[in-house]
């Protein structure tokens, strides 16, 4: 919700399959992706893997998870994730991270 109040256009996906479809097919492409590690149908890792095999593989990607297992973090980073964030995290920290990755001034915080 904090991102939606800011200068960002936010698109929500119900599950991993919907996220993958949107990330791979939406025009113009998204500036970045926030993926939860545990989503129905496809995990955040599955979505990241599909993204990495596409022409959009350079998209900044933040993986969010309640379970910060080292193995999953290594896998995500090896597949091209930009940041691996473990819950709970500060909404302000997430906002600042998204602003940095998308080139938006943090002062634009709504």
C-alpha cells in the first residue's frame, strides 16, 4: 500500500503464474519486480527462473520471504535477483529500495 501511495504504478498478481505472465508479456515492460518466495502455483524462484530465461532478464528483482533460508537466498541471487529481503521489513526501507532501483527520488514518498 505504501508503494501505491507514492509515485509508482503498482500491478498486483494473485499468484506466481499471473506474476510470470505479466512480467513476461506486459508492454511496456515493468521497471522492476517484487516477488514473494512463497506464492501459489509458481514460487518466486520459479518466476525468477522464467524471467531469467527471457529477454527481460536484466529487470531488477526483489525477493521477499518470511523464511530466509540461506539455500533459497543463494539460489535467488544466482538466478539474478537484485535483493533478497526477509520479513518483517520496514515499509520505509522497502519504499527506499524500490525508489533506488527505479530511479525515483525517495522524497517523492506519498
